[in-house]
C-alpha cells in the first residue's frame, strides 16, 4: 500500500483531520507510525462508541500501531462519574467490549495495545510534566479545551480541569503520532498541539470521528434509552428502536439510521464482504441490493427507498454488526454485573 | 513541663489557634506530637519569615517533633514564581537560611526534620490522594482557600488551584498533628480540616502566626525594599531602615518596629538571657532597661519612650538577632548566587 492509499484509509469517514499532510509525512518517514484513542470508563458503551471504534480496523489495515487507553483515573476525575471502587471493574468491561468491537469490525484485537491510565499516570515523570503544564495553563484555556468533554457548571470541580491537561499529556506519554477521537475531543487535542512542544514533545496529528445523531433526532443522549442502540440489545430491541427512530422520508440531516449505515454498517460489511439488502415485495419493486452507502442515500433522497422498507433492513444489519459484541458480553455476565452493580447485580 | 505549660508555649505570640483544646488533647495523649510548617522557595527570605520561624523554638521546647517542608514544587506551581531549573538552588538556600534562623532563635536545628516536596509529592499514594481531592473540590472552594497565598487574577493558572489542595494534603502526607503558618494560610488549612477526614486522615490543629506590618506602614511588601529588613542586611542597612520606619510617637497600630520587638527580639532575647536596653543621655532620664515587651509598649504609649530613642535601640537589637543568620549566608555566598543568579551572580 502506498502513502496515498494508507492516508486515505486513515482519513476516510472522518469529521476532520489536522493535518492530512502531517499524516502523509508520517507514512513517508516510517513503516508503523502510532495512533491512540482513549476512553474514560464511565457509563455503558453503545453503538456510538462502536462507530468510532470501527475506524481502528482502518488504522490497523493502514499499518498504524494502535493503542487503546482505558483512562480509568479520568473516569473519576470528571466529577466522579465513576467511583474509585468501580474503576477496575468498569475498565475490565470497557476493555472486553472494545475487544469485541474491534473483532466485530473485522480486525485482530491482538494487534492493539491496551493500556490503563493508572499504569503510567501515577509515575513520577508524568506527574512532573503535568505540574509543569498546570503552572503554564490558565483556567479559561483549560475550561475551553474540555468544554465538550467534561461535565460543565458555573463552579466546576477541579478534577475536570486537570482532566484536560492529563489527556493532552497522554498523547506524549503514550508516544502517539496520531490522536484519534470524536470531534468533541477537538479542544483538548488542539491544546495538546499547542502545549506539548513547550514540554519538548512532538505535536500530534489529529483524526476526529463525527458524533452521530441520536435515533430520536438531535445529539445522541446517554440518559435517553431510546436514542441509541446498546451493545447488549437483542434483535427485537434493535428492531423496536430503529422502527421508532427519526427517519423522515427523503431527509438525510439528523437521520441516525442513515448515519449508522454510513459509518458503521457499510464499512463493516465491506470488511466482511457482505452486501446490504433491502427486502421488498415484488409489487413494490422487489429487493434492493447495495454495495455502497452513497447509493442508499441517493435512493432515499429520490424517494425510491422508503423509510418503511429501509428501517427493518437497517435494524437487521445493525443487529448483525453488533451480534458478536453482544454475545461476548452476554457470555461473561460478570463484566456488566461488576461494572454496574446497581443495574445488573 | 505539664500540658498547660506546653500548650502555652505552643500558642503564645500567635494570631489564632484552632483549637486550643485539640492541642491540649494532643499533649495529654502523646509525649511528642508533630507539627509542620512549609515554605515555597520563591523570593529571598526576610525578617518576616524569621518572626514566624522563631516560634519553632517554642515548639521544640514544648516537645513537638517539628518538620520544615521546603515546598519546591509549590514554588513553581504558583504562577511559575520559581523556574524549575532554580528549584534545587532555592531550596538549598531556604534550608540554610532556616537552619540559621532556628539556631539564632536559640534552638537546635538538628532537632528539626527537613523535607523537600519532591521527596514525596511525586509518589503514587500522594498523587492518587490528590486526584481524589481534585474530583471532590470545586473551583470556587479552591480559589477561596488560596486567596491570600497564591497569585490571584481573573484568569489564574491551574497550578495555583492545585497548589492549595496539595498543601492541604501535605498535612496528611507529613503526618502532622499541627499545621503551623502565617494567618494568610488559614483558608488552606481550614480546607484541610474539612477535607482530610473524607480521605481517612485526621484533621490537623492549626497555629497561625501574625503577619507583621511593613516598616513603611501597612502590610510588609515583597517588592518594596525599604519595607522590610533582609537577612543579609548589615548593621548600617538595618539602622537606616529602622530610622526611616513608620513609628509615630505613642502609636502602636501598624508599627512594624514595635511588632519586631514583640514577636522577634524579646522572645529571642529571653531565650538568650539578654535584656533590651534603650540608651539615653542622663539629662533625658538615662538608660531604660526592659525585660519584657509589655513594659516597652506601655512607655511608648505614655510618651516616656520617644521614637528617637527607641529606633536606634531597636535597630541594634534586630541586628543582633539576625547577625548569626547573616553571617551564615555571607560565609556561603554560593547559596544566594545559585538561587538568584540574576541578582547575585
């Protein structure tokens, strides 16, 4: 694979890349540049995480060495979303779910390095670097950087402010050439690009995934159960949520069903060598078979493909994509029981 | 020495004690409770530090185990007042100057334990405790606690906010029963009393020294050279500063000259077995000899003791008190040269 192909793989299906030429330069210089993505193990993982995680298959195919950080300390620092005593259990659950998603995306999870924050964030060199950054960074800069990531309030806890600097420092501590995350992470990684060179580190290139719409329209909500598909949802639950989803005929904007197809189902089906089939009675034109997402969107906008036909097909496809992850989690019920005892135990 | 005498020694010449009965209880329970005072090695030490440090002689006499923290990391965290590369040199200078002051106060510096912040503040248990506190403490609480200690602004650096939580945690990390410092430290140690029990530590008793007036009236200023006596000032420099000091006849308030006599000269002279002598010509009533400060203040208020007679006597006494510290610093010129190269090297 040449540099252009590798760069295309790394940058496709993204919201923003900063900067494409930096990624090209990495591939020109080295066989295996490094990338990392971090997750703070707070609430249960869902299909939104999966769409972001799916890209790791592209990274691996492009020859990147990929590290997944399970940022356990961060999960407590952000307004104590995860209590200290559950950090280990939630980290174990996140790691298992992420392994399942990478596998379901068609990549080999053994080629990914998993790291916990507590493995290095309590070590002296890291702490010393953090103190240097704390002494240099203003309150408003840190607030701004984390404004779409950590819980906001008029009078925030200090933990959420330190969180942003730690995440910026993680890029250097994990020796990542590329920082990858949702577009909500942009503020933090822009701060990393600004400040890491002052501490003698390289600035990272950044790849940002889009944040997908919720099924009820608008942004996906962690608190609204019907707005997202959970990784443990069975076929019926998925079907019910997709049937009830916001998906007006001909409209692409805020259409979570189309977005899941575009960013999750089609890339995974491509990896698996499968086609997306919309079953239709002969009198309504018969089955539609798609090899790429663009054709689906075209038919949906033109009215050739109606929501009533799209929805059951999308539900079946989404179910098929998440099935291996669901099975892995259901085969190990203690993962969720230990991580969320108030819900599962 | 019984509990009442020990408590009196620990609490005399202070601005506030929180709470006296806690200190009595410590002495009832143990032969050698522990106390600590911390200094961030930023600017040059001066006579204000000496008046605070003088009390360590009382602590030692009362049987406390005393730790002096040279809080090197703190000196950088507060708006980078000390650059990282000077922390070691400034810490060495502070430690030598403090040894000199303890010695000059008539106590044995070998009975004091010196600790640097970097000796334990980068270790895992400390960092983990700090992260717990950061997740629990609001921005406004930390701001308020440090409002008289760290540099203030509309948009402060994060380092100054983390500083206050670290100082609160230092009490526990140094296993101190009593936190001692100037009354400007009150906010931070009240936060320590509130928050340490949540982390499983005892709350400290607190002893606060008064902040002395500057020689030009008002608060002592770090930036105004004539407002304070430096530890390296020779006899002439001390005389000149005291002669120019704000010391109106009969007025006690904001009178730095009287305050130095009360909080520094008399306690040290008592320890040394010396008397405070005001030389006067026979025609003006002849020499005045004082064994305690109260008699000086009484004569000054009544008009019996005139500023023109008090000032040269006070200057000579202050010179005599700081002489051993000055000599120690001048015998080791590299201490100041290394710590403040822009001024001394």
